[in-house]
């Protein structure tokens, strides 16, 4: 499969169906919504797949991107993709492992944007959202974007995070979260 991102850049993909890349329509929508705030930001890409969202963030000027992905092969592809698009003043890091176990070591490294796109039927939504809030991984004015299929998970508020809005793109839904106003 050929995958293109901002600036008509081609990315490698993981062979087979182990990952489900975020569609071009959804990627474009996310970055249109975040327009003007990505440059200079810190971006966390959870369940990163082939790294398309992190690559888009780098292409649009994010200063740092961190990705977590369980598949070792996918991590190799992500590193290659990010190396191809990163500028010398940008940093990126790919962490291999289970997202639930890899969030705690990131405590204290708050991100401006977190994009979370787990396998839809994985049961990862609640524990990962709780860990993001518990470890304070989202900046006070940051945005957490959760990609989901409403047939398999319904976006709701969770302790420490408030659902701000929902956008729907066919079967793909995006829930946008921020901190509770009192935090």
C-alpha cells in the first residue's frame, strides 16, 4: 500500500493487516483542526502503527514526537518514516512495547498533543486514558485525540479528562479530550 502525507511525501507501511493506518481524510481533518498549533509542539503517538500521525506532526513543525507501538517490525518502519521527514532541529523517539506499560516511564514529560489509535476491539481505551491522566502526560492546555469505532467503544469523560467534542468520519470517530477546567 502507498501512503502519502503532507507535502506528498511517501511513507513505508507494514506489510499485511497488522496495522490499520489512519485514513488520509481523518489525518487531514485532525491537522486542519489543530492548524496553527502543531509547530513547536510535543506530540505523542500511541499505538503508532506505521507512524503516519507522528510523521504528519513532524512535517507540520512539531519540535518533538514520541511514538509507542507494540510491533517490533512496525517500530522499524516508524523509525525509517520519521527519519525521512524529520528536520535537524526536530527530535523523535520510538518506544517498542505495550502502551499500558510504556506510559509510566514518560511521567513528567507532558505533551501538547496525544493521538491514540488502538486496535478498535482491544479494550485499551479506559486503561490508557486513565494512565494518561494519572501520569499527567497531557499539558494543561493540551489536546488528546482518540480514534475509535463507536460500535466497539463509546467516548465518555474519565477521571482527569473531559471529552470536549466528537467528530465523525464514516466508521471512524474522533473524540477530543482536555483537562477538567478545575485542574
